[in-house]
């Protein structure tokens, strides 16, 4: 609020606009009203995402609301002045949102700021949910127990205070509600997850919701989806049924055109700005070891089409012929070859890899359309030959100069983690996500974790 009110008041006073204090009050009130109307202060949403796009949308809405408020209050302010004065509000809110998100992630890793969850469902479904939640620490849920349907065994060592009958034994489903409530009270769970399964019918879940809500406890239904971004989900009603539509990732339209334009213009701009860096790196490679400055390698791109990818040379000239003898020393599982102490890497090459400077010539590949600024890692042909149907899905989009793999640990990740990140990008691509990855890339380059 202060980020909106103070700059407006100060700039209006400095430019001798009428009623600067009233204008400041209207700006602060407009921002609070927009944020409240979009549920930005609702418990569970504050700091839950570090995304910048929602903030920008709120800011645009605030600009319109503030203009209407000034018109209604008969406060005449130059449009150039108040639009400029509201820009600090955008910056302050983005910073506040990022800091809050990082703070939440930090305290969740220390088992603080979490919601205690009781899972209800059949044993197999409950085990799947527990396994997925255990993979990550960036969510707000900690499972404190389960309430299984039927006599099935579970792999979990979590408390199991009670079980539900297979057919919902009591009429009206009353026993389900009483049993689950008793379990929730015993384990101090404020949220109940219902895992999907044929025994958890719609009517049974409906009556369970009545019992939980009447006692002030929340209920959440797990639809059985994995790694589907929220922006791809649409809810609709049909004949009393709730229908969940899963939209595909954008393949055409304005977001795709914007991505193409960002790739070409961004690559061209970076090639021009980084030309002095290219010259210094080229000179260092030429002086330190015999051989060419650039290294060209065949990689596989979108739709399994091969292309020539360019990098600064970081290895000795005979590196490709030496690889067969080093296969037994591969430190990476799956189809990728990586060694932390690869003897083929030159002294200058280690520095280039540490700060990802060897990747800069790939800006040319982005400029000519072989690659994108953001996307999955471009694989080698011999790696693609070992792909299964799931792994081939990585090639549904252009490979990227950077991507989720690069900003999430790079070579420190297992092959399964690498594939999971790339599939997540392919399925849930959005322009806002690309911008987020580009920003995170700067931190990853400085950090250097997993770069070898």
C-alpha cells in the first residue's frame, strides 16, 4: 500500500498536481481493493507463488481503478504523472512476493508453516499420494496419518487410527464422517485429502464433506493428476457434475509468437552485447590449448530433427575418440554421460563450464531457429536411440539454451529427475514460466552448482 501511496503523493506534490494527499490515499486504497478482490490476502495464497505475472495483472487493474477513483473524486492528475508514480508499487510488490515465497520455502524445509493432513482412500492410492508428496519440500502439506478404505496393506509407517468399510456400511454414509472426524481430531489434522479410487464414490465424498465442514475442517479431493500446472485446469458444470478440463500447452497464438520474437530478438541482442566476452574467451582458448576455438556437435532437436550445435571448445581435440574408454567411469545414470573430473576438459574449459560461458555460441542456434532460449537440454543422437516413448516426449519442443534442468542442479540431478523436469516444461509451458527460468538462470550461473 505504501509502495502505491507514497510515490503518488510525493510525485504529485513535486509536480504541483492538485490534492496530493487525496491522490496518495486513493492510490493506496485502489491497490488494497484490487488485491483483496483477487484474494491475494486469503490464508494459503500469501506468498504461495513467486510468479511475477499475477502482480503485473494486478498493477494494470490498479491503474484503471485509480483512474476511475480520481475521476469520481474529481482529482485531476496528469496521466503521465500517476502512471509513472505507480511504477514503484509494481517493483515493491514483486520484491515482496519473491521474498515471501522464499521465506515460506525456507521454513517449510524446517517443518514449519505446514498444514497437517489426513489422507482417506484405498491403500494403493494413498501410497501413490504419499510418494508424490515425499518427492518435494516446497509444498505446505505434512501427512500425519491415513484412514484406509478396506483391509488393504500400506507401505507407509504413518499412524492408521481407523479404517472405513468398503461399501460405506452405515446408511447415509454417517459412519464415514464420524470415523474420519475422530481420526482428524486424534491426529490434530486440519485438512483431509481424499485419494481417488472406485470405493470413494461421489455420494460418499459428498456426505464426508458435510461432516467435515460442519466441524470446521477442510476437505480436498485429489483428482489423480500429476504435474499439471494450475493454468491448464478449467472447471465446468454439466448435469450436476463437476467437469475438469485439462488444456494442452500453447502451440499457437500470441504466446507462441511472443516466445519466437523473444528468442530471436533476445539472441541477437545478447550476441551484440556479449561480443567482447566472445573475444576474450576465444583468445583464452587459443592461447591455452591447440585446436579450434569453437566445437560443433550434432544434437537432436524438435521432432527428432538433427542440427549442428555450437559451443566454445572446453576439451582437448581428441575428446570424442577418448569417450569410449571413459564409459565405465560415467557418473550419471540413464542416457547422459557426465564425469565430475573428466580428464578431457582443459584448464580454461573448467572455468568456462563453471560459469556456463561455453554455452554462449548456442545463441547463434537460437537466432537461426534450431533452439530456443528456454527448453529441454539438447540430446545427442546416441542418447535419443536409447529413449523410450516417455523420454521422446522431451523432443516435442525446441531444445533450450537454458531450462529447468539448468536452474535445478544440472549434472547433480539423476536421469529420472532430468526427464521429469523436461516433461514438466513440455506439458506446462507458458511465456511467464520462460521468463521465470531466464531470471533463475542468472543465479544458477553465479552459483555454478552441478556445472562440470
